[in-house]
């Protein structure tokens, strides 16, 4: 199954007190799932990540996003320091 914005079993919530809820998905291809209370913030973050991904910037890659869904969400690659 592909990334669809649902929080799968086994996800670890890593929300840090911001307005958005954030989870880490482990497994063979780990990723970060973010749910947003404001779809405009989703669209802004998705656009910024898409631009950075396109130019191979040092940032998470945008894997998927849905600004129409409630809650709106993005899925991003995991970046390790």
C-alpha cells in the first residue's frame, strides 16, 4: 500500500508542540507524515519541499501530499543529522 495520509499501525508520534501532528514511520523506507490544521500551510510546505527536491537541496524530499483532504498532509523523507 502507498502513502495515503493515514497514520499506520506502529507509527511513532513525534509532535513537538506545534500546531501540526507529526509521525515517524519506520520500516524499509522510513518517512515522516505531517497532518496540518490549516490546508494553506500544507500547500506552502509542499511547494517549498517540491522546489527543494527538484533542485536537490539539502532538505527532506516531498514524497506525497494532499491539501484537499481533511486533515491536509505531507509525507517527507527522513533526514538524519
